[in-house]
């Protein structure tokens, strides 16, 4: 099934081409994702996620995107069975060969695993794999951080695994709340040849004045490192429909802090389908950036992701 057949008959909202730099495909009829397949549900930042415990494939994605011109995408590892870290990458490669999407994949790799060198070697051999993600151990608040906690960015074994990414020419996608971004800045500084891609805008979930001030300060510290870029994504609030009113200042602040050349759009679908429909989400981002120069809009929605993931 080709791109043409997936999008047959779909009209155009506008001519702005989009690369979705972070979304998921999963087929729960044949693949095992513990958090999606097992009972009970685990704690999740958007609350009850039972609505996304179903297969989500290219036809579902393009039906949700509607008339927007999504021309390339990057899939993110979906916490596939950890006993088989390369299994999802192999499967995603087959999806791309069948449907023409995605164009790159961020693979699972447990950096503190005893076999991390072997895993990275295997992942790097898969054509679509450009980066890896391992959500490091995080604390519930800045006050609860204990530097060096096993599985954290300060853990020597975890950092050793991180350093191996350079050997295989792989990037690192980081998902961590903003109070851990100071550790991330130190990590990026210690490994300047590894590109760090911050996921979900540093997770500014606390929208109080103090929470946003802490987020901005942490983001500003991380932005000082030239080998860090950011996906402006994952901005949903539990129990609320995604809106420009709630998120415009966050989007604009992220762009102001990192600069337009280091920011890119990502949908986080189907996960963010818990707080928005995909067509409206893309439309909301376009509304926020509507008054930016057209070249900047192209960088944010397309060009930067092409550069970062080598599309």
C-alpha cells in the first residue's frame, strides 16, 4: 500500500509540507507492548489511556491527519517487549517497506543493560534506525533528585552506555521532566558529538507561575549546549482538550529559547489522541506559527526534522 493509496481523495488545507518527528505505529493483534496489552493500566501522565489500547497503523494516522500535507514521519519506540529490543525496529522496517511510512525510527535501547553494545550494534544495522530512547530514571520533583540513582542520567553505567552511541553514529531521544534538564545539560556537555533530541518540550505539565519559571530556566540551561534540539510536542493537560490558548505561550517560549533552527513539530500520536484529534492539533500549531516568516514555518514543520534524522 503506497502513500498515494493512503491519501487518495484527500484535499489540501494548504501547501505547507510536514514531517511528524515523533509518533507511534503499533499492531496489538500481533505484537506485545506490556503497557498496552497487560492489566491493570499503569500510572500515566494523561490519566486513563484505555482509548489508545488498539492498533494504530498508517491508514489510521492519515485518516486522523486529514488534509494536512504530512510527507514524512519518524516513529518512536513504543515500549515494546523489553526482552526483544530490536523486534520493534525490524517490524517498523517492514511497515515502511509496505506502506512507505515511516522514514526513520527511534529504537529501544536500555543504556544500562549488560548487553547494550550488542543491542546498539544490532539497532544501527537497521536502515530506519537513526536514534534510540531510554527513558532514564526520574524523580517526582527537583527536591527528590538523588544524583547517581541507578538508571538515571547520573548513573555511571547508564552514562557508559550513552557514550557508546557515538561509536554507532546514533542520536539520543531524551524524555524527562524539566527538573532533570540540568543533568541533561551536563550529559550533553560531556558527550558533545552525540546529538540529544529533547522529547515533549521538557514536559511543562505544571502551568503555575513557579512551574513555568522553573521550566524556562531549565530549558535555557539545556539550550546553551549546541548539540541539543527539541521536539515541541506532548503538551497535553490531563482532562482538557488541547488548545492554542493553553499552549501558545509554551510553544513560543520553546522556540525563543532554542531558536527556530533547533525546534521541530511532533504529534506524539496516537498518545496525544487522548487530548486532541490530530487534524486539530496540527491546525493549532499552524495557528501559533502563522505570523512567523514562511521560511521559519518550513524549518519548524519540515526542514529541521529532515536535517536531524537524515531523511
